[in-house]
C-alpha cells in the first residue's frame, strides 16, 4: 500500500468515528486503537486539553493520557505515565511534517508534564475539576514520588522525515519520546505483526556482545542459546523498552506477586551474588540473532531482532525497579537467559504460548492459545466473509461486518480488489465502520457477561482474560456471529451517546459499565436478534442507555474517592457496587426477548434435547452449548432460592469447576446437571 492510500483509509476511519470532540480526537482514538491492539500502549484515556502560553505558564497540549503499572498488575512496580499529542491534518495524503512542528508538539506535552510534576495549589485551582487536565494533573502529582518514567507519543497522519527529539529528564523523571507517523504505521500494518519490532544491538548500544552457548534442535526448527546477562544490561534494556518486552508474555497471569516478588527484591538487596543460584532466570524468544565467534572460539550474541521475554517478566522488572527506585547496586547480579530463535516464522505463534506455559514454574497457568490464530478465530473470520447484514434503514444494499483477525487485512483486501472502482465497491460492501478486531470481540463479550471491571483493564489484558474463560470446544455458528455483531452495534451506539453527553471523561469505562448494568438489569434478555435485523438499537434502548450512562459516570467519579478513576473502574468491588444501583429507565419490555421466545433459545433447546441424547459425545455436546457461567449461576440460584436441595447445588458447583478446568464430565454428571437445569427453569430460574 502507498502512503496516499493509507492516509485516505485513515480519513475514512476518522469519519466513521464521528467524534463529538472533533476530527483530531477521532484521529487520536483511531491511532490509539492501533497502538493499544498492537501492545505499544497500555490503554488510554481520551481527553483533549490545550492552553496558550502566558506569563510564568507555558503553553501545553495533549489529546489523551494514561497512568498505569509498568508490568500489568504486579504489586510494587513503579507507575508509568503516557501523554499523547496529535498533529492531524484532514485530507492530507502523506505530506512531510516540518521538524519544527514535531519539536513544538513534543514540547507542548512536556510542558504539561513539567507543570504537573511541579504543580502547586494555585495552578490546580485555576482548573475546573471537570476539565480534562485536572484529572491528569492531579493523578501525576499524586504519584510524583513513585514515577520514574514518562512516555510522550506524537501521533500524526503526516510523514516525519527528520526528528531527533532527545530523551530527557524532568524533576527526576525519565522522559522518552515516541513518534508514530504515517510511514511507521504503514510498516506496522504491512509487517503482518501486531507491533513495531524491537531491534537490540548489544555490541553497539549496550556495552558489547554477550558470550553464549548455541545448540540446534537437530531438525532445523529452532536454535537455543544460553547466556548470562549482567543485571545492569537487563535493566538498561527494560528501561529502553519497558512493557513492550513482555508483549508475548501472558502478563496478567505470569507476573509474580507478593512473596515471589519480595523474594527477588530481598536477594538483590542482601545477597546479590547468589541471585544466579536462587533465580530461575528468564526465557525469551527472538526472530533472529547475529552471532560472532571470539578468538577463543566462544559464540557471542551481537544483536537480537524482536526480543521478547515470555517467562521471567517479574525478574526483569524487579531488577529494573531495584535500580530505579531503590538505587540498588546490581553490579554483582547475573541472570541466566535461555533464548529460543524459531527458524520458521509461521511456527512462532505455536511456539511462544507453549514456552510461556511450560517454562513457568512459579505460577500455574492454564493451557490456552493467546493469539488470534486458533480455530475459533479462524471460524469467526470465515463467517464474517460470508454473512451479509440486513440493509440498514435508508440504504439499498446489504453489507458485511468484517472481522479483522490479522492486523491490516481489511486494507489489504481492499487493495487486492483491483481497480479503484472495484476497491470502492469492495469498501461499500465491507465499510471500515463495520470492521472489528479480536480485542473488540473480547470487549463486547465481557461487557455483555457483566464484567466491565475486566474490560476496564485495557484491550490486551481483557483479551487474555476472555481467552482464558472462553470455551475452547464450541466453534461459533451463524447465530453466534449475528448476536456478536448486535453487541458491537449496541456498544458503538453507546459510545456515540456517551460522547454526545459530554460527561467530562472516562468514556471507555462509562460505556462498558452502562451496558453491563443494562445486561444485568434485563438478565441478558435484550433482543439481540432484533438489533441484528434492524442494524440499530431503537429509541427506547438509546434513551435507557443515556440514563444509565449518566449514573455510571456519577458512580465512577463519586465513589473513587482519592483513587484514580480509571484504576478504580478495574476493581470488582466498583462493579459490585454499581450493579445494585437503582436506576429508573424507560420501559424496555418491547425490546426484550419474551419468555416464550426465550424458551426457544439455543440454550433452552439444548436442555430440552438432553433427554434425547443417547451417547456420551451427544450429551457432552449438549452441555457445551451452554455458557460456562450458567452452571455457577445455577449453583448460586439453587442455594439462594431453596428450590433445589443443598446436595444438588453442590453437585452443580462441582460440575462448573470441572468444566472450568477443561475436564470432560461423565454421562451421569451431564445428565444430572441438565436435569437440574430443566427443573430449575420450571421453578423460575431465568437463564
């Protein structure tokens, strides 16, 4: 694809967003969606703030911000602040951005960071508490003593041919600069990878090559290298790349907490020379390495392309924070590194999850494929290419909802359509506004299943949680695809409503909390099939969403107290408090599935078929048609209602846990569980 094509494509995405805060904020959201899905950033809060310069108060600007832990949910890791500033010119087709404009925009973001770190009551008093900069400023100020790194991202739809912004330090905080222009985005989309490749030149940038041992597997499939990295080297690499090193690591599940992390820190402080003996080291992968031979015949690692830590993230982060936060002397600390270079790129997706699983001995991890390459996603992609959505009101032709399993495939498929006329026809059938990704799927499904606190963790963490919980046996069918699209329509309509309300921030959290409450209040009975047929949500649902959204915003901001609102939204107790909130909404009875319709739903039909199942495989297939959470809900309902005996509730709870562990239940267990489900539904259990 050329830059003009990509620029026009981005403009189409910006137009599809129809952002209430203007085109630049829509562009910011489009770019941050790419970066978030590609793990270049760890979530974001869209907030536009700009002020012209005045005496003793320089001008500042930012379009979004985020303060988060550097290693996911790890306890004790220093927070990291990201500031995003956009330079967007509608209709641009890849023009060069002057060096002076790049420098100016970086400076505007640095100015805000500098003022926030040195904030005084007078400066804060000049801001309205509901204004975008207030939350960012107070959050940065609150964490000023713990903050060791700030990242400033410049996002532009132009091309930057020359930029030499130097990293710096402000009030003891390391400030790093990242530029994402049209050319860099094109490389990301064209590479077939989910992120910008990390290139580490040990010989040139990190003090020299590292001795290692090399061993091929005998088949040519991969080569393993064993090396010993000085802790100072590992800390410097982590300081330069941070969480990006851990992208293929299942961070939410592999990061050490509590005793393990404290043990690592204690060893560094008290017996650093024993670190190598006590610690398992790290396991990593690389796309390619450059090696040389020393005069004495030793193999030496010169450079690593696409270096990723798939096990040992807590070790790396702990060393870095010991150096940065505690000023620890790690000159006597050495870390064992096992590096696997997979020689066939097509097999990387297969290797990495298994290395993550088998190499980790500190925390139990369930077997799962954490990529979009498994059979479930392939089937969803296939459905999206063959199912036509009903023509929306006012249009004459049906369209498709395009599932972009591989990053950039929507644009690639458009380019492959051929002539400009055929490309235009293809895009009319597959509009960019109806494109959705794997992280979108996880967001829609977890919101509908009433887990907005997980959605609030960010795209990648939520995707991992959803993947861990998703049934690995049942592949999606046509009805599943249509209802998923209905959830997408509902979610995107809610985003537009919340933007129009101009509540003052936290749109992502407000949207997922709003729809989770609606799903909870209606017991998931909103008529998704009707939304699919209409390709819209209707006035009554829209009115209800507006009322709930206002309540969600009030809840998030008023109950957070002194906490960061976005961090508070990630807590289960935040959701528990909101789901019991009494909100008076318009009558939605006309938009709900009727009880008689519900009786013919796929789940209920499966229960009715249970008595007809004659073989073990048949009855297990019936069980698999139900959502996993159904059995846990049934166990709780049985205990609370008293309609089933205690032993039946216990049996149902055990059945849920067995399925959760991936175990196959026996015929008798399946039959008993399905019989209890039928009995419970006859007594009022409404799921």
